[in-house]
C-alpha cells in the first residue's frame, strides 16, 4: 500500500517543528508537504509554481492552521471545498484558536474536524497520532 501525502499548512516555525516532531515520534511514514499559507497550499493542490512537477493526486488529508498571512485557513477552506477536484479531501483545522466564531465558520465552510492544539507536547504527540491514524488509515476516501 502506497502511503499518501499529508499536506500541512502553517506559518509558525515553532508549531511546524513541534508538529513534525510529533509525527516523527509516532513513526508516521506518510510524506509530509509543508505549505506556509493558504496560497502555497493551493499551489500544491493545483500542481502550480514550485509544485508543478509533483506526483499527481490529492493528499490523503490537510492539516490546516487558521491564522496565516496572505491567505488564512478560512479563505483556503472556502476555495477548496467549492472545487470539484478537491472538495472531498479531509481537512482538519489544527489551531490554537478556541474562538467559537472560528469554530462555527470552519464547520460552515466544510471543515471535517476542528482540533485545538494543546500546549503540552506529549498531548500534541497523542492528538497528532489519533488524527493521522484515523484520517489516513481508518477513514475510507472516495476515489479521485
């Protein structure tokens, strides 16, 4: 079985480092592509710019931060969930925002899950493990 790519969209270098370390700690072998904002993530999905020669196919899931420059998570979500080529990709909001408004907007735009990043690294390791196991191994995706 080929391991499908996980697209991780976040602009905070520390959060990226901690999340990638949590993925490594869980021995998750899926390729991880890190995009630093929604625009870069859209380029990846559309195989444009620096991603024009990437292997075809959608990622198995998107881990998406909320607050980012250029294009935030909600703007990215609104575009992706309206696109026939991408709307079935599971998108998990992984954010530090506990704002009820952000939660509601995310679900209204079609988010698949909303997870608040824990402050404790051991808790983050556990959450990342559960998210990735569910969305890449347990969950059945429709064909592209």
